[in-house]
C-alpha cells in the first residue's frame, strides 16, 4: 500500500504558491459569486479580495488557496487533481514544479531520500543538490525527480571532474516533508524514515542501492574482496552515526546479507568516519541480485568478484582425478600449470586430500610430491 507522504493540504501555507487549472478556478468563481449574491456572508471584503487574486494572478499563495477552497466548500481531494504547479517565493531561482500530487511512498522516492543522505543534500534554503563524478548517477537522480515528484528547471554544471546540479527549493521542501535531512549532514543527527525501514523489499532495496552507490567502495585485490560502507559525522554525533550504520545493517539483514562489525576509520578535525564491510561470496551474490549498483564501475567490480570464486568441491575433484588418472608424482606447481588453478589454492587442496587419505604426500630432497594411493 502506497501511503501518502505529501498532499495538497501540506502545501497550502504562506511560503508556497499554487497554480490551479482553469476548471477548478471557474468552479470556485461560480460558487463564490453565488455566495456574494446571497448576502449571507460576514467576510465579504475578504472574499472579494480572494476572488481578485484568483482572477488576476497565475500563482496564488497557498494559505489563500485554502481560504478559497473553504469558502467555496470545495474539498481538498477534489482540488488536488487540479493543481498544475507549485513554487516557493515569487521570483529568482524559485522555479515552479509541475508536481505530481499526492506524493506517495514509492521505491523511487526512497532512492531520492538515499541521495539526500549520500552525495547530495538539502541546503538550509531547501535547494536539493547532488554531486558525483559518475554521470550515470546524475541522470538517474534527475529522471527520478521527474518521475516521482514532478518536472522543473534546474542547473547542472561540471567542474574539477565532478558533475553537480541544484533543483529549486520547492523540490527540497517536498523531500524534507518526506523525511530527508536538511542542512549540513555531518552536523545533523538524522534517521532513516520509518516508511523506508518498514516498507516493502523494493523500497528498501532502492534505498540501499541509492546510498551504496554514493557511500560504498568495492575492493577486489589479491587478498581482499569486500564492499566497504562508510559515513562521517561531527564527533559529538557519534552515537547517531552508529545508529545510522546499524539501521543500514538491519536493512541488509532483511535480504539475508550479513555485514561485519562497525569500526572507527579515521578522524579529520572534528569529524569522525566509521565503517563496516560486507564479505563472503554468498553475501556478494545476494547483494548483486537483490540490491545491486547503478554506478557502472562498482557494478562491474562486484560482478567480477562474484565470478572469481571457484567451486571448492569441483576444484578439489579435478585435482584428485588428475592425480589418479596419471601413474606419476606431481609437484603443486605442475598441477597448477596443468589446471590453471592458483598455486596456493592447489597446495591447500593437496594438503587436505592427503590428510583425508585420498592421495600420498612424499618428499624428494626439497620437493614435495603428490601421487595416487595406488602408486
């Protein structure tokens, strides 16, 4: 069930200006004209003033729209479908938003909230901004705003290898009503909204993908395979930081993805960074299948990690068959060259096979030789 987070009623305030379509405006005019003719009203001057605004201005202040609807006895539910656009303020960069009311709990909105907690944010003047060097993530956020909130103009630019954009403050206002943090995030203790924590798996998955795209790194080295997730806060909000990381770990667990303990990573001035890691093939595969990355590089590395693991039992069986099918002794290096398996892994399998009594382990000067039991 997609519960409503932002309705028309939330927007009918002094700081929000509303544009109504002609159909609802004409209906209001008819009802108020009839009311004025009846001589049964005590606030005639206010009604006349409101009618003037309705006939004269394209955008009407939200609190005045509310008065118009109450005076004409038109319900908010009826009026909501006739809202064309909204905006904060009157001029400058306060561009209008062709809002899609009502704003409901959706997977796309969950992704946008993740972005406000990741590489984006909502500034004190309520402008939603986002920065990333990966253009794929930039376009994803722009398209998601258009899909689940509405269309509006925005600025986008590139500098120092980074893309950045800012939406008008009305977008940030809607996101804040939906649960996004406002202001400088390292100086702000915030939580993941309950509607995400208690949402369906799609909502949780989109939120996790959105924040992991921004705040995680994927390591694939000779002895290191992991997804590392880290966040920073002012040290006085350390407990809030730990609570936030634990909430993300709980969301992962709901997809049967285990993660490591939370550890301190570094301190820079008054800010601390804490992290946790995801490891093991079963967790990588579940993350890849159920959450995934939009970030192309992180997505590719994780896919390489998932395909880099070999079946232990299959590898061991291949080594055993090679030894049993050949009436000779092998070194671990020879088996590694023949099978193209990693030398260290081959030696480990040979040792286990010898302990299980399935092959012989012999010594010839400085060489360790392996052979069939029948040899």
